[in-house]
């Protein structure tokens, strides 16, 4: 279930209330269940969704990398 497994699962149509149905195969592959919270992100021409726990893991990794870079910078500044 890694971010590196890319697959096109079909299409989804935006309904009148802005709702989108995620194709069943995609929900099964990603373990998305009724009631799961998904974070929606994107840019001008892209929309993506991450399950809440995946979003938190991504933020944790970003924070760890930022802390490591900050630590290296502080050591370099002291030299």
C-alpha cells in the first residue's frame, strides 16, 4: 500500500453537491472504509486524497527531515 504503487482505477464524476464516489477497486486497494477521513490536496491541475493516518505519517517524515536538516545547519553555523 505504498505511495509508489500508481494505478489508474477509472473515473469519478463530481455530483451536484461536490461529492465524488471513489471507485470500489481503489477503495479496496487502499483500505478506505466508510467513515474514514481523507485529506484533499492539490494544485491548479491536480487533486489527490490521503487517508488521515497516511497524511500524519507523511507529516512525521517531513518533520523528521526538517529536524535533521536544522541540526546539520546548526552544527555548520557553529564552525
